[in-house]
């Protein structure tokens, strides 16, 4: 079993050698982990200026008794006690966590403490790595918790986690050896919480595969944390080279951003969201940022991609704009490329009359196409390599289960209904939205996105130039409707 006194003394001497006579804050829930941490720290006479803090999440009718128990502990150890009860019901683990850290940061600032001690243990660390892994987190998220880390609600304060390498079994043994009373939270048994489900259902299965899985996951997190420190330096340099922050928007210079490695491109986008949203988690899922980065690299100006939560990225000719998602005005039939009553129209002559305007098309040479591509194409124009997709072409709607390969997503397939959701196209318009087809291959979702298979390459010999012109003069409203 772990020698707690020796372990804590080494931790304090290594990380907090100058804090012996400074106030230090301990977060105590009343559970076994924090009760053992409080007891073990009191066995070290070198550090004496401890304060105890307890946050009542008010999630149970009897939660006030946990606060009373913790206050009794503080009185027993003759330590100052600070507590607060949630002012309103909190839903979700993330909201509970942020409320708790907001309270702890406020108390730490009030008493002049620079460090907040928490009792996260090795099992907590391993469970965190697992939960973030299945969410698709990147290196930052998979490095999970560190022994010392910035407080999420106040980066000027540091969270200290001396139990992070101590397994839950050793803490239970310490509690039994010292006969320490503690409170049991019944909600820790509810499998509706993801962490409880992992603890009760997944952990035993992982232990069958690897009896030392907790230690293995912890070591992985530690190694990734060291690698993340290196990445953070590169990220800082990348950020300073291309990002400018406004009050509600981050503007990223496209030319400088495109010079970065893909991992740093995603890191800059992720940091933009975390800059705009102070309470954004460090382990933001990577999938939306990967999709946005691929879209930004594709060369399609004016398109937007969701980044999760309330944020989105919009690509312009010169910048990437990270900003609030906005609900576009409801499209009017006269502004959208909708098929008339017919479900399919042959592409024989130009222009072709649609319900919302006209579709013009012509075949041009690759050289002419390259001249046009010197400036980003607006939404209502497309240049399509059609060597392998010869006429006849047709305009038809897209069956919801059908898929295509959106330009800029490196050949990944996407269902049309999911794509229309991303573009915030109302359902009433989707059933009539025109798509240009060659046989069963979609070439262009008119006004929105071409298919990746139509990308112009060095071997392209034939290019189809298509333009949708709405019934509104200069197409001004259509150009801004979905940007």
C-alpha cells in the first residue's frame, strides 16, 4: 500500500516548496477520497495554513448533511471552513463541475491561496481517459488530468492533485487503517451518470483484458501530457502568427493558417473557440474541428462548418472567421434553386428554368477554369471536372438516404439529409432542392457544394461551368443567405 505521508511530503516538496507558510485550500466533499486527503495532509507539520471548502450541489434532499459533516471535520482539525450551496438546480456533470470550481476559485482568491487541492485518484484518471477516448478527444483531452493544472474558471490559480497516482484501493485501505468516517453519495451508484457506468460496467471488463489497466491508462495520460506541453509551445507560435481576437469573433489569416501542419491547424481552431468561450472544456471533440479544417483547406469560399456548441467557422477568401452560429432567415422560394413540379429536368439547353431562378451551363477548357479559380467562387457557381461523368446530365432532387462526397472532405461520404441539416436548409425546401446528376453520381448540390469527384486536376480535359442566377437582381440575397 502507498505510504501516504511520504508520498504527500515528496509531492509538496517537489511542487510547492515555497508555500509552507501560505494559505492552501482543500476541496472536501465528505467522500472517502477527500476525507483521506484531508487527514493525510494534517500529518505533515511543515504545512499548517490549510482551509477547507465544501460546495453543496443541492442535487439531493439530504445534501446539506454532507456540508454539516464536512464542517465538523474542519472544526475537528481546527481549520477555517468555507461553504456554499448551489443557488439553482444544476443539470449535467459539466454544469456541476463548473459551479464547483467557480466557488473554489472565489474562496481561494478571498483567502489569498494560489493552490486548490482536490482528491482525484488514479481510477478517476483512468476513467477520464476512457471517457475522452470514446468522445474522440485529441492529445490535449487524452492527457486528462495533470498533477498540477490551471483552474478551469480562474487560470491564475492552480489545481493540485497529489492522489492522482494512487489507486482507489489504496485509499480505501488507508481509510480502514485509520477508521475514518466519511459520507457516501447515493448518486455515485446511479448508472445514468457516464462515469458511474464506466466504473460499474466497463472497468471490470477492462480489468479482464489488463489487470493493470488503471496504471496503464494513467501512464498514457502522463506521457501525452508531456507531449502536449511540447505541442502547446508550437500552438502558441502558430496562434500568434495568424489569429486576431475580437469581442465576439476570432479572425484567422488564411494564408498563414494554411502553412501550418494539420494538427496545428486544428489546434488553432480549437483555441479560437476556447478563447471566445471561457467555460469551453479543454477536451473538445476533435471531429468537428477536423471537418472544419478540411473545409477550410478545400478552397471553397463562403462555406461554414459547425464547431460544436454555439460556434461555427466561416471561410472567406482571405480569412477564417470563428463566430456565433446564427439562424439564417427562412429562405423564400424565389431565392432558392428549387425544381418546379417536375422531379427531374434534363440538362440539354441553357438556361434551364427553375422555381427560384435560372441555371446556366457551358463546357469550358481547363485553362479557362483555372483563370476563373484565381478568385474564390461564390456559392451559386461551380466548375466541375466531367471527364468521367459525360452527358447526359439531369437536375433532380436527392433521396434522403442517398449520400455524396462533399467537396473538401477528402472523399468522405455524407448523407444528403445530414448535409442539409448542417447547412440549416428547412425541411420544406429539401424535397425540391436541385442537385445536378450524371447518372447516379451527384455532381453539385446547386448553390451549396460540389462533389469531391468533380475536383479539377492536372489530367482534367473537360470542365462544366454552371451558375444559378436567382430571380433577385445581382443575386445579392442568395449570396448571403447561407454564408
